[in-house]
């Protein structure tokens, strides 16, 4: 029984061995013919490998086609069979077959030249040759930078000289900016200005007399006052520190009445600016803000610079405070 099984196995393996020997034999004879430069015999021997799509035979037949132009007429059918084998192997991601296909379509071996097919198989070869990155070998991804959203704020600001004001601004994680406007809510228009004179010393011929308040001791007057500043905000939660520069102006005006000396009658009333008591200059802000959730309170000081008598620089401190909200 054992001998019978061995005989059956031998009978199954023997044809395969013979076939392999034959395949080796036709390639060997084809190589001998190539050494003799007998391309016609080499073509016949290598052609025996086509039923098996023997890649060695296909490469050798391709060499004969490229080397000997005289053999090409007799090789069209054979090279067309090579092309079919290469297409089959290429679909199995055989890179050698794909490389040969690229050359076949580039040079027109066994088929017409086709730039489209050459490009297609070139892209397929590049895709196959891409390195495969395993999940545990994936390159370490650099986390995207953390973006800190811009925070906007707005609030009410007041000071000794200007009881009404507004502050707006924006800030990131550490730095920001602000803009501030303050006023005493007086916007009195005036006709003109006097320089070098006082309301109690009006030159003759002006036909204007100061208007006193009902008690008769104080001249009726008004002043327009405002500041505009802006600058830098530095954040160290819960505190924000700000410093800035800007412009300030104060216009002092007195009320006058037009007097008719002949008729001794009072005519129209006018407001005139008293230039000697009016100033303008540079304003500097220094503030600190404390944040409570979305709300804040602030305190600080304005330093108002102006040129006084004898062209001397003078400073007026103006304390301020405020409340507001972040959004």
C-alpha cells in the first residue's frame, strides 16, 4: 500500500519536473542562440515560454526586438502575446511587468505608442513603490499651534475733569490695544476769541460787556473739555495694564452782551473764547484693570501736558476710573 502511494505521488510530480526542465531547456537554448547572434533561432526558443508567460523569455524577446530591427516584422504576433502576458502580471502588481509595459507603450513594442497608457502605468508603478507606513510607525504628528482668540472689551470711563467717557479695545493672550474718549459733555460754540485780555478788562470800542451771574460777582462762563488717547494693553490675568498717549484740549468761554452806549440798551449775547485760559497738549494714560469673569473695574491717572506762562511746561493730573465688560 505504501509503495502504491509513493508511485501515485511520483506520477503527479514527474510531469511538473519535466515541464520545468523543458522551460529551463528552451531558455538555455535561446541563450546559446543569442551568443551566436542567431536571433531567428533565439526567437523560436524563447517563444516556447509564451504559453507560461515566462518573464525571462519575455525579457529576452524584448531584447531581440530592440537590438534587431530586421527581426521586428516576424515578431509582431509574438510581441503582442508578450504584451498580453505583461498586462496580466501588471494587474497583480508585478513591478517588473509594469516597467516593461511602460517601455512597450513608450517605444511602440508589440503595440502602438500610447502616451496615455505610458502615463497610467507610470502612476501605478509610483503608487506601488510608495513606502507603506504601519500605524505604529507613523511619523509623530506635530500638534497645531494653539490659537488664542481675540477678546474684545468696552466700558464706561470717568475722571475729575471729564465725567463721561468710553473705552474700547481688544487683546489676545498677552498683548492688545485700546482707544479712549472722555469729555465734560460741554460743546458750547463761540463767536471768536480774546487774547491778552480778561473778561473784566475789555478794550473800549468792542461794544461788548461781560454778563455777570445774578449775584453780580462771577462772570458767566463755560469750558469745553475732551481727551482722546490710545495705547498698549498687557495682560496678566486677572490684571490688565495699559499705557497710552493722546491729545487733550480745554476751551474756556465767557458770555458777553452787545451794548449800545448811545441808547444804553443791551443787544444780542455772544460766547467768546478766553485764549489765555484755554489750553491743549499731550495726554498720557496709565491704568490698571482687574477682571472678574466677564466684567472689569479700572483705575488710573491722566497726565495732561500744556505750555503755560513764559513757555513753561506744566502738568495737570486727572484721576480716572471705569467699569466694563469683556466679550
